[in-house]
C-alpha cells in the first residue's frame, strides 16, 4: 500500500525583497517562479489597455498578506 505524501500548499505573499511599491508584483513573481520585471510590465500594460490594473493592484495589496 503506497504512503500518502503530504503536499506542501504553496501560498502567495507580498514580497519584501522584490518590492517596488507594495510587493504585489514581486510576490506574484515569486509564486510563479518568474522575473518580477515581467509581472510589472504586464501590470502596466493591463492598466494602460484596460484601465483595471490599478484597481486590481490596490485590491491585491489589501488582500494578499505580507511575507513574514
């Protein structure tokens, strides 16, 4: 009978070291293991094209906890 292995749940946090404003983009980049600059560029493009990026960033800043 195979052993059940506990999967470590990956959680998203606002980054303390990859922070420009609130650490949201840095935290997302750490979560998906990519360069924070790419996430920041995507956030700026979404803001410029759709106008909802700034609101989404502010909501994420409030909802996503800071890494301890």
